[in-house]
């Protein structure tokens, strides 16, 4: 049985049309507990006593006065629904009454017939129920807003058209937009969300995604552009709100600032990814490094039988890169390597791998090859591509490549062997004239073994006294007198016999032994010079060759001065020969070391001049005393007699810079005659004397040149050369 409805009746029927008495008779009295208030003033007193479920206000007409009464009731009893009963059938007035807070507006009158008691009861119950629902909804909405305003995440709601309907406090704070101003505006004009990577505005995408009905979450890499244009890193979610019949009624956008801890976690993750990448890639070119290459080669080998294919490894080393790097500097060298990397990538298929091994060495893996010839075609294509000009900064650079090729399965069954054999083949390509490709042959390994064994036997050579110095004279061309000696190291290997310095010095540099060998040479040469000078022999200077690693060593200067000190040789008798490669390594510090040496009286000679990349531009830079013209220019006198311009130009430049000019590699009397005719000051070469062991050189100093090495050039006839033997 239904609980009785407590009704407070205010019959404000001023016109005197009372509520029909039948209205509240049976069966209504079973269901209603009725209290009457005679006037508005009584309502507040009735409220606490009767706690009505509903107030029934009877008005003849809801005119201004009647509506005022209604408002007063609503104000004094906001929780109690009010049902209006009136005799006037006016839609506009009824609407006003509803707006003023009536829950229901019932019409009764002659045209509408008397109000049936049952209908009245139903209307009253509906009013109570509707009010209860409205209150619940209101409370729910209130609670939701309170919750939303309590959370730290920003929440924005839009309607179906994308206009903002709600912003919680966090959203107001983060965006800089108060709800009052943002409400009703399109979301895209209020909230600018940028993609952190492309910096494209994604607010419109937010609408689109939501419109599609697909909830979306972006974990990071997004930026909120605040009203004051400050960008905040955020993550956000967006989801559609569905109305009736699943139509989209709007969007909810939730976003939050990515906090410092989170940012750090993301940065750490990013760093881990970058570290994983850099562990497998070359920092300069971004190409796979040797570790990743090995993996790829092994993978290609593993899949080759399935595809009935071959795998080739091309080991590539640039010719002359060292000169470019040394003379133009590392930054240009680096850019050239990047340009090479790009050319290599352009030459291969997507399935192939181009990797950098370090320095100027690259390895290309050709997977799924049908014939060995395919590797030859690729090698040729690569060499052609590399030799084209590389424009780096303002320089037009030319460089060539030598390539060694090994093929699976013939030349190796794993990555290590294949790469090692391709490397060996590359050495052969280099030794046989460079800018070539060379397929690996098993016999080549013998050579590699030889190099390794030489390296191993270099170590005990000093201790076993296997080294000796030979001395080659330098001759003043005008007088034929010996101006000095160049100390040249000789190694007698217990098994192999004589090993040329051209062969073992680079190996000694490779393994660092050059430091102790160089020190031995310097001490030995100084002692020898002092010995000859002490014996009254006219030695002139004693020249000692210095390699790059020696000069670069932090104690080089102190080392040289210490040897001079120990041996007691006057520094003025010592000349150091340095090639351009040696000079250009750390040009700045080299200059200061050379200046310090010259201050002590040591002379500096530029060895093998003319073969470097930028010799001329650096001639002025270094403190020099002598210029030794590289043998190749003198050899050209016999091989290309018409191309003497460079040789004569170098002699000229040297003289103008007030340097002693010494021509190396004089092998014939024609060479000598030419140099004499072109006023070259000094010469050195087999024609004059080969490098000699100390005893023989001492004899040469005693007696002068026994052979008649000098020819008289017609221009020099007539007295000046009276002292020279013919
Ligand atoms: P370099 O300093 O340019 O020495 C000249 C080289 O040319 C010597 O070769 C010498 O024997 C050779 N030579 C002299 N006259 C002629 C000639 O008329 N025709 C030809 N074809 N060659 C001639 P060597 O002794 O084999 O030395 C080769 C290079 O090894 C030297 O070139 C120098 O760079 C290096 N070297 C020699 N001894 C030492 C040393 O004690 N320390 C260092 N660091 N390097 C050395
Ligand atoms: Mg030399
Ligand atoms: Mg030389």
C-alpha cells in the first residue's frame, strides 16, 4: 500500500472560485494527508510541522501577483515541489509558471471539465517523482563537478558541435582559460595541442578522433599551447560522449602535464634507445658499425643456402684520405666521409648493407648475389661513384677507393673470415696501384701472415741489436762538398735478412714501437755525429727522420733535448726531417714544438715535399730551414722530361722563402745536370752516394766523393766550379 501523500494546499483563489469540494473526497482521502494554508504567510509555519511532499497552489490565474506568490513559495520551500492549479488556459502563462518553479501546471474550469480526483492525485505524485529525479540529477551533476574540480587532471567537455561546455579547475589553470570565457567557444580556438615532433596542431584531430567514436590516448610527445603561448608537455586522452541512439553528443578531453619524474623516465627510455642505436651504428655517418655488420653478414650467410645465393663482402679503403684529413683538417675529412657514405648507399640495393669500420674503411655486404661477377660490377660502380668530385665547404675534393672482395662460401664460412679476407684482398688492391678492386685469393693470407710475423719480431729487435743506421750524404751542388748526412735505419732480421724501413716503419707505428725505435735512432745518430765531429770530420748536419707518432707524443720535445744533453751534441748539428703528414698532425702544437727546437738551434727540414695535399699553403706556416723535394719529381726528369714545371717551381719557391732546397732521388747525371742548371742548392741520391754504413761514410767524409759525380753544365762553366772533380 502506497504511503499517503502529504499535501499542503494554498487556495489563493482571490476571485473566489474555490476548489471543487469533490476534489479531495473519497477515494482521495485514503491517499492524501491534506493541510490547508489560508495565505502565503502561513506557509513557513506549516513547513516544519507537516513536512509536505508537495504544495498545491490554487490560482484563478497565474498573473503577476500569482507568479509572485509561486516564487515566494519556491524560495521558502525550495525542496518541495509545487503544483499549480488554475482556471485560466493560457500557454504563455503556464510556461511562465513552470519557469518560476512550478513542477506542473493543471488546468480546471468549465471548458476542461472538473478535475478528476484520480488525475489530480496522479499529477501530484508525478510532480513529487519528477522533483526527486531533478534533485538527484542536480546533486549528481554537482557531485561530478566537485569530483572533477578536485582531480589534478584537466578535463574539458564539448558538445556535439565541438564547442566547449565544461572545463574543470585543473583545465582552467593549465590552459589559462576560465570556463566563463571558454564556454561556448569551439575547442580548437581555445586548446591548442601540438604534436611534439611535427609541431602540427592536433586539436582538430581531437574532434575528428572523437567524432569517429574511437577513444584515443597519446602517451607523450604532445604539447599544450597555453593561452600565454607557453608550451607544456602533456599526455592526453580523448573520448566521445554518446547521447540517445548512440549518436555522439560531445567529447571529453582529459590531459595532464608530464611531470619531471615521468619526463625523466621517458628521457631515460629515449637514452636507452639511443644508446642501443649508437652501440650498433657509426656516430659520424649513421651507418651500421662493425658489430651490426657482423650480425648482418652472419644472417646473410644463414639464409644464403635457402635462396641458393652467394654473399659478397666488399672491403673498401680510401686512397689518399689521410692527406686530406691531415692537410685540410678533421672537420672537412669528416664531411668527406659522410659524402662517401651517401655515395655508397646510392650504389647498393635496399637489402644490402653499407657499414663504416672506422677511419676511412667501409664494408659493403651484398646479400643474395647470383654470381661473383655481380660483386665485380658493384665494386666498379662504387669506385666510379667515389672518384667523382666531392664538394665539401669550399673545397672540390677528389678521392679514390681500393676494394677487396670476398665471397661466401668460397672465401669463408663466417663473417669474421669473410671480412678478414676481403681486408687482405684490399691491401693487394692498394699495393698494386690503388683505385682497383681485387678478389681474395688464398695465397694472399700468406702475406698477411708475413706482416704479422714482422710485427712480432720487431719487438725484440732493439734488444737483440738488429737495427743499424746507414748514412746518406747530401751534396752542395755548387761545390760538391758534403753538407750533411741523413740517418736511415736498417734492420737485419735473423731469418728474413734485410727488411726495408718502408716496410717495417709503418708496422712499428701501428704497434707503437716507433717511439722506442725513434729514440734509439736519435741517440745513435747524435752519438755518431759527435764521434765524427770529434774526429775532425766535416759532417755538416746529421738529419734524423721523425714519424707522426713520435712528434705527437707529449714528451717529444723533452726527449730530443734530453738526448742532445746526454750525448753533448751541439743542437746546431741536428736536423729533423718531417713529412707533411707528420707536420699537419695538430699543426698548432707542432708549430710551437718546432719553434722551441729552432730556438735551441735544431734545424727543421720538410721531407718529401710536393706529395702532400696543401704543401704550398702551409710552407709559410711552419718554422723551416730546408725543403727536400720528393724523389718523384726528380724521377720525372727521365720518365716525363717535358713535365719539369713543378720541379723548377718548387726550387724557385724554396729559394724565395730563403730555405735550403735539397733534391732527393738523384739517380743519373742528367738529373744532376738539370738541378745544377736550375740552381738547386743541394742534392741526395744513389748517383751521388747510396746510404752507407758508418765506417764507409766516415771514409767518404775524409776523402770527399771519390767518384766524379758532378757534370759541368754549360751555364756553370767558367771558374765557379774549379774545385769540383769531373
Ligand atoms: P726518406 O726520409 O725520404 O729517405 C729517403 C729514402 O730514399 C731512403 O730510403 C733512401 O735510401 C732512398 N733513396 C736515397 N736516394 C735514392 C735514389 O736515388 N733513388 C731511390 N729510389 N731511393 C733513394 P729508405 O732508407 O728505404 O727509407 C725509406 C723511408 O723510411 C725514408 O724516406 C723515411 O721516411 C723512412 N725512414 C728511414 N729511416 C727512418 C728512421 O730512422 N725513422 C723514421 N721515422 N723513418 C725512417
Ligand atoms: Mg728523410
Ligand atoms: Mg724523403
